[in-house]
């Protein structure tokens, strides 16, 4: 049996519930992506049910640990291929092993989740440095990103504290949504790809200063673009002020 | 922004980039002012084309230097354009960069404008505007100008997260020769004051895992460096000194929390490698002494890039000794995170680090009698000494061992670098290395397979030593 769900975390937890109560899941797929028809298995749409999702979330917290519940959510926000089945296997193992599951680094089901979580954490940390804001005409700070993983909610605590006096927007262009924040309050809402923005007058000057400074800081005797790319993969270059021509 | 800012930023950024420290770590603070916070792990914001990170806005307040240090781009006798930031101009620029998330904070250094005290007053003015007027809570790293008065240093420490005094060179003689206006005592006395003040505040923390240090390490001298002040430091260390060398800070509860703490991210220093004849043994021993005596957070090494000509200096054609710098950093990591002592890494017979192999492998090859180590029985300290096994892997091995025996496949998944480690460990009594068990055979398997390159580097190395 293949399950199709609506790409929400609650939807995924509902699938986990059905895995237990009705039929074993052999694959769980989001209905937002392209689903490759599988002639050997039945596919069934799973209707998201908050009550069933709560039961599963609660069970994970009680039988495994609160930390693992948070971990399941973090891994759900990654772009890991087949993350749903990997998480399902992790949860099943967790129900058997209890809170010590996180110590079983050598177990393939644990390792898969752990690796995905590491990549996710690394991107969140990296983006804390790589989001570039521009000042808009009305004083709001606006920054666009195209992250691999769905990191917006995880960037919020860091930036909300840092820029508590400035209203700001972080726009995830890949997923068409944005983080809106002001004075430590934040929410995530849809925001179109083509949202146009008008920059403030001094924005161009500050950018020019920053680009100049960035160029000056290179020590020519140590020129090493390969090392630069290692830290700063090309997929992040698009929105970095200092790397725009 | 004024028109001149563009040019000033160019000239003063250029002058500051030879300071290698760029870390923004060590301070953890939420936004208790109006703008900014500090993340304990530090955050890198971009990387320049030389692959080095930009975390802080690293600039000089001024490059109009009164000193004539022979190795420096901004020495009095050099023909460069001179300029000086207005304190407010630099504070404005910092805030604008910070709001756009270009930077994590400010790294402020300066040439000596007139006298050390006058320079530090101007630097303090800029930092004060940032902290008090703009409510800036981001990271600030301030360079201490040797010869500054203790009172001013106290003030600087209260507005900065990290302070650093540059050693410049690994020995007093070299300093005397190349930077005659800077005296070793002027460098050590602020270092001591910073450590002492942090001791009084109970905020002194050792670097990395140096809490692991064994007690016999505490009496390390300053080696061949012959730098003065060893006696005074020893007094600080064992508590027999008067304890009054740090300027006491009376806590004033009305002040904002960030002002109550003196340099919460500790102090660092840096020294230039390859311009002077010191051996790696001297350099590593000196680093160890700095870590132990002053509880420095970091000692940075900077491969000398010839920017000036002179009979005392290597020729302008000398390439910077990058490989040597890299090996020194590896040795530095062994000191801070692996519980090694300087005299274990290097000895009088081998005073230079091996360019082809990392210092941990070299140490293991000299101590084959301690290997192979059985991963399921060895102590934490023994595990840490296996080449290819780091702190994270050790932690994972120890955790898994409580549940199940660690197998060779597990090691791979835990992140152990088996390419090196397999020669030095056994898993469940089985050895996975191949070839003969003697230093030269192992060496041949571990060294990189490119004789031309290593020959070239050996020559380079020789040139620099001479």
C-alpha cells in the first residue's frame, strides 16, 4: 500500500497512524510532487486528521522522547529523498527501543535520519550568515533565499532576536512563502515569486561599499577559489550581494 | 555616508586584512539593547576568493602610524595613503552592514596615532557610540595597542567581547629586531591584565578541551623565546602573586548587562610565521605557554607575506609558507583539543613539523609501542590519540560502547577517518591495516603520493628556515 498525503506534517503523522491501524505503508508520498504510478501496489490518499496526528505526536513524545519528536519534525522539513519512509522506520524502531534510539548511531535507520538532520542543521546555521537583507523604501529589511530545506521556521528565532527593532521579511522563493517578523513576533505566509520590491535611496551606496570591502579583503597571495566554493557552494551565490556583478 | 568613506574603507580594510583572527565565537548574548546578538558558536557570513571567511567587519581606525615596524604595510616610512575614520562614521557603517546581515560585528584595530593611549581613546569612542548610542549588541573584537594604560584597557574590555594583543613574533629577539618600538613587556602586561580581570570576575575559560590538561603541564616555561615576565606569570598561576594586576571592576547594576562583563569571549593573539628564524618547536612551546598561562582562546599563526623589503626580512619573492602554517595549526589543535603537550609533538631532534604528514600521525609513528589500540577497551584519552579519530568520533564510540561492541563498520559510520585510523586500531581484536608494522612502511602508506610536490615544498621550507 502506498500512501499519498498533502505534504503537511500532520498529514504525515496521519499516515503513520494508518500504518498502525489500517494497512502497512510500503511507501509514503506527497501529492504535491509527481507520483510515479506503481502497478504492484495500491495507492491511497490519506485525509489529514488533526486528532490522529496528535495521537501519533503524543506517542512519539511519550514512548521515545520529546527530543526525538522535535527531531522527526526537523527531518520532515528536509529535502531528503524518501524522508517519509525513513522517518516511519525511525519511529517504528523508536517505539521498540525507547529513548536510547538516538545512541544507536550504527543502525542504518538511525543513521539515515541522523545524516539528514545534520545536513539540515548545517544549512540553517549557514543561512544565519548568508541571508542578505536590503533596505526597502519604507525601512523594512527584505532578504530572499532559495534553500534546499524548508528552514524558515528555524531561522526565525535567530533573526527575530537579532533584528527585534527592525521589521523584516525572509522570502523563500523556492517554496513561495516568507517569514514576516517584527518585535520578536513572527509568522510564515505565502508570498509569490514575482513580489516586486522598491529599495531605499542609500541601499545602492551601502551595497557598493560592501562589494568594495569584500574585494579588498582577499589576500591575493592566497588566492584559492576552490576553497571558497567548498564553504560557499555555488547554489547560494545567487542572492549574495557581494558576488553580484 | 560621506564621499570619503568609500576610499577610507578601501585603504583601512586593506591595512587590516593581515590580522588573521576572524572568529565571532565565545560570546553568547541575546538582544538586550536595540540591535544584534551574539551566537556562541560564531557565524561566518561570507568567504573571499582566498577561501577565508568574513565574519566581522575587519578594519583599522587609522593607518597613520607613528611606529616604523619593518614588516608592516603601514610603517611610518612606507609610501601609502594615510587616512583615519571618524569614530561616528565607522559606527554608522558597522550598523548599516550589520542590519543587512553582511557581518557578525566589528573587528577594530588601528595603527598608532600619536601615542597608544590616544589611539585607544579614539577606538573606545567608536565602540562607545555603537554600544551606548545605537544599542548595538553584536560582536566586537578590539585589538589592544601595546603600551596602553591599564585604565583604558579596562574600559575597552567592558565594551568588547574579545580583546587581542598581537605577539607579532615568536621571540623577543625577533620583536626587537623587526618592531623596535614594541617591547615584550608592553605586550605581556595587557595580556596579564586581561587574564587577571577575568579571574577576578570568574569568567576565565580555557581554550577548547584544555580543561583536560594534566597538572604537570602547568609549569611550562616560555622555551627558547626568552620572553620576560615568566616569573610574574608564575605568581599569577599559583596564587602567590598579589592578585591585584587586573583592574577591579565594580559591578554597577544600573548598567546594561553587556557592560558588566569584561571581554566575555576572552583573548587571543597572533604571530607571524616565516619572517624570523624560530623553529616550530619554539613556536608550539610558546603557544602552549600562552594557553596555559593566560588561558588564551586562540593563538593564531600568520604565514608571512612579504610586503616590505629590508635586510632583516625574507626577499619579496618568498612565497608565504602556507603548508607550514597549516601544520602549525594542526599542532595547535592537538594542544587544545587532544591533550597533547608541545614536547610530545616536537622534540629537540625534530624541531620542525613534518610537511608531508600531520603531526598526530608523526607522533603515532614515533610511539608505535602504544598501538594498535582496541577501540572497545581503550580510555577516552587513548582513543583521542589515534590518528583519524577526533573528539566527535570518540564521543560516539564511548556512547555506543555502553550498548553494544563497536565494530569496524560502525567506526566508518561514526565519522572515523579509516584511511589513517585503520593502521592504528583494532576493533574486536581484529587489525584492519595492511603492510608491515614498522614506522617507515607505515609512513610510506600514509604520506601523499606526489614526490615532486613534496620536494618542492621541502626546498621552500629550507629557504624559510635560513
